[in-house]
């Protein structure tokens, strides 16, 4: 076989294989049984499946290692040896007829602050798996069915730290967004910054349902892409999960992907060798070339939920400068104490004023930046959606912050200081982090444009030699004050223009430096901004709270024809007066960013966990009844959060932040509530992931929401037999049983619990949910309720428990 990287460049499409689990079930895999353990015990069956797919036309077969990390693998199976043996099985079956893709699925864990696993722990777990895949003879790695951007990054970074195999990454989306709030284009932007070789989407839908996801990836896609749809959505038939999309229809429905420029097509749940055979015929004679993206040559920063593209040809972006302790006594004191309230306030204020990116600097006396910078970054990530700029001269602090950031942050900065590019350039490449290139070689400032451009050219050569892609580089035009160097503004403008015209590089500057030592600084700064924008200034670091500055920015975008029909300008300044007017809300993510946090309810909505106990205590000090605080403040607030989640104004990170804030408030109030009520019994719910299923992320989120809404939850964990679930419900006199399943092979276990509840005559209700569960399935097995997500689960549980209470005569 040729090298896979060379194969990717050939002018033809190719086929991945299809579902492994579907075929394993047909050969004896029992519901709830681990496919990994079954495959290890039956390597001939796995090898036969690989050969069937190759005979059907697959040029890439995927190892039976989807759950091959420490977090999922059965106890007793050693990670490296398991992955090595399964890869060797695929390698032997493939021979020289197909490539072998080492399969890496999600761990089922969230890294901090969403979960309790450190990013580095995820990386190390993936490294152990990848070591086995590499030793077993994999030609490439496929990181698939991912639902969190941070975990995608962890797996890619692990791959780069273990081997030089090409990497394919695939994320799964529902309704155009991943579980943790990432949209397809942001996923693409982040993976391209990381330099992966093949990007795609899989699972969650059939071909028709996946088409819009692929279209959403295309605007900046410059990497070959692939799609692996299901054979339709799962249905239950005689106790078995079936997928009804037949091979011929599947093939017909993948034709639009071919037209859009897909490099490869494969199958996910329910697909078989016949699906791959029919699909392969669709594109066997199709010449392939990489489609030209409509938005080219952008430097793109990402958070978990948002992309910000920076380019000389796009709107200028505002980098808020306020989270910097220089000259700020209160912020300095808080940072020295490890507190972040002031930093959070600056973040929200700047976003409300129009900042697109937030600069984060913790460089204060008596502060350990390598500890504090990642702590603050981690705290901000769960509170704001805008990308962050990591501002530090401490390389260890930058490295630590890159470990906790879920997307592609901006690193500020890499100068010409000896060894700085060698230290930070490869680090930024490794983490897919764009950076600011600062044209400084030593203490002497390059005053003229030619001096600066010479330094920039030298640094670009260094970056090229280190393999750092130009897509990660933004140039600081180096603003010097005109009060001491009158020609510095003109030199700066020449540098900006040269970077745009000759190198097509984005530029940035610290705007306020231009006016240092002069009166009317805001006037000078605004004038210089306008001049810089005409030359291609891509971003600027400033205080977005300056009305004059933001007015100049908005009006210049109209005059540079970058605000079509002046829509944003009209929306922001329709009632403007010379004395000042409303600032424009530049992006939808800014809405409500500066909402006040003065009550416990507002704290819950904002996810202000650091304030909620203090606010609850203040309400109690006023003499308010603790039940009134719960009923009038906290419950309406968490309900509003749920509604925002349903409207997709909030995503999982915000939902969890608000839920945890609510829980802090409730726990603080609990002694007061019990003192008043005499320990009134709450409605009990038993929650469990069904037998054979070890996924519990969704269940744990539901539990958090139920507890915040006043339920007493008995969490039985994961892989729980029906008998134990029903016995616990009987013993605890529970009103509701909640069942979760993520896999089609284990969802059938839900029916066992429903039947057992009926057989034993328990007066309780059963609700079900999970990624593969549908309302139709719930109806088929006789469940009393179905919830599509954690917010809906609360509504269902309230309705079901109300019915039980009525039947019990409560």
C-alpha cells in the first residue's frame, strides 16, 4: 500500500468501511456485551468482517477499538496490548488491499471545567491507546463520534505526541450543534489549526439528515472531508434495534456529498458491506479535487462555541484589553488572592461593548502565572463564548493555559528574542493556537518600516523552518508613540499595508500606544484606527468601552463596504446623537453579556457561582423566607436557563454552570428549609444507566437538573441490572425511575425494567432517554415518559411524579 498521506492527494474518492457493531451482533455479540471484549475473544469474526468490507470496495477498514481507552475498556484488558492485537487483526486481514485506521472513540468523560477529568489525563489515556494502535500497524488514526471539542483536541495532541500517523477526526452533531455547543464550522476551524489531514462527521443521522452539517463545514474548509452517515435512524423490531435505510437508497442519498467534494464516504450505525458496495459504485469514476472554500486565507480563533476569523480583508476585530492588572489595584489584589470577580466583570463589560476577543493577562507581583493563568482561563471558558488571547511572557504559563482551553486561542506573543520562536512556535503548532508575531529582536526598537519588515521576514523564515503554518501567524505592526517618534504612525501603516499586500497576513496593534503622553488620547486613537483599517489592520487591542473608538470602527466598516446595506451601523446608531448614543450589539453572543447579577436568580442565570451564596445570605438577612427564595428566585431562574438551552441560546457548558450555581444556592439554603419544614420528604427518583452500558454523561446532567428542581435522586450509576433498579425503587418508595442508554445494543435493556415494574405492581413511573432513544421507542416498550434532554427530563419527571402522587392520594 502507498503512504496514506500520498493516497489522500490522489484525484479519486475512496470508501471507508461501515458499521462494526451491526455485524458483530449478527455473529453472536449479545445486547450489552462489550464489542471490544467480544472481538478480542473472537478475532476470526472481526477479521472476516474486515475482509467483507474490503471485498465490498472499502479502501480503509477501521479497527474494533472504539472503546479502547482506560475509561471504557473492560477491567482486565490492558490498553496497549488490546489495541495492538485488534490492529494486528485488521492489518493481517487488509494486507495490501486496504489501509487500516486505528479507531478512537470518545471516553465518555468531560474534562474540566465541564467534568472532573484533567485535560492531560485525557491526553495520556489517548496516548496509551494510540501507542497500541501504532504498534499494531495502523496506517492512520480516526478519532470519531466525538461530541466535545476539548476531547477532540486531546486526542489529536496525544496522536502528535506518540507517532507521525496521519489523523482523521469526525464529530457528531444533532440539530447542527454538538452536545457541548460546537457548530460544524468551529469544529472545522479548530481541527485545521491543529493540522489534521482528514475532517468529517459521522453518526446521529442518515445521509439526508447529515447534509446540512456538511454544507455548514464548507465556507473555510481547505482539508479533505468525509462523511459516515447511519443507515437511517434506529427503530425497535421484536426486541432488536434495526436501521431501515436499504443499501440502494443509502447510495442514492450520498450523491449530494459527492457533488459537494467529499474525499471519502463510509457508513456508521446500521450500515453493512452491501451499503458500502452500493455507495462505492456512485463515485468509482468520479474525479476528485479539493473544493475552493469561499472564505480563504483566514486566521481563525475559536472557543468551544464560536469562531472569530481575522483577515486583512474582513471586518476588524476588537481584542479587549481590560483583563490586565497594570494600573488596576483591585484586579491586582484579587489575582494575588486567586480571586476572579473583577476579571469576570471586565470580561462581561467588554463583550457587551463589542469586543470579539478577550486578552487575558495575570502578570502581577507575587503571582505564579503558570498556575493562575490556566485557572483564570478555565474559569472564563465556562462563562464567556468569545475566544481568548493568552497574554504572557512566561512560556510555562502559556503551555499550562493551552492545556485547559477547549479551542484555538490567540497567543500573545512571539518576538525575535533569541530562542523564543524555537520555544513557542512548535508549541503553538502542536496546540493549533494562532499567535502574534512581534517584530522585536532585542532592546532596540525598530523605528522605520523597513527595519520592522526585515525582522518580520526573519521571523517568518524561522517559523517556516520549524514547520509552523502561516495560517497561525498574525503580525503586530508595533505601534510606537508619535509624541517621541513623529514618523512611527506612518511606519506602522506601511507595515500593515505590506503584510496585507505581500504576505496576506493578518495584523494587530496595541492601539493606545500611539497617543501616549499626549492630550485627547481617545481622539488620536480613533483617528489612527481609521487610518489603519484602510491599510488592512485586522485587529486591535483596546478598551471597547470607548464610545469614540467603537463609533469610528462601525462607521469605517460601512465606508469600507464591509457592512452590507449598513445593517449593523443602522441597528446600533439609529438614535445616535453627537453626545453619544447606544453602542451596537455586534454579534449575537453579546446579548445579555453584561446582565446585572444582584439577586440569587440572576446569579443562577449568569452561572455566577462565586456570587450566589453571598446573594442568598443577603436575602436571608433581609428576613426573606427560604422557601420564597427557592420558589420566587431560584426555580424561575433555572427554568429560564432551561428555556435558553431549548432555544439554543445556551449550550451544555452554560447549562452546567447555571445548574452548579443553583446547587450551591440550594445547599446553602437546605438547613434553613429543613428547619422550617421539619425535613419534609421530597419526591424520589431512581436514576440508572441500563445494564451493559457504561455511558453516564447524559444521566449525570439529568441528575443535576432534577436535584436543582427539588427532587431527591438516588443515583445507581451505570451498567445496572433491571432487578437492582426495581428493587431500589421499591425500597425507596420512588415515584419515578429514569433510565439512560447511549448504545443501540443496550437500549433494549430498558424494556426489561419497564416489564419488571409492571410484573411487580410498583406504583411508579418509568421515563427513558439517551442519544439513541426516541419517543417512538419509548412508546413501543411501554415507558411512561421520554425526555430528549436534561431540561425536558425535569418537565417529564414533574408530570409523572404528579400522576403518582395523585394515585397514592398524596
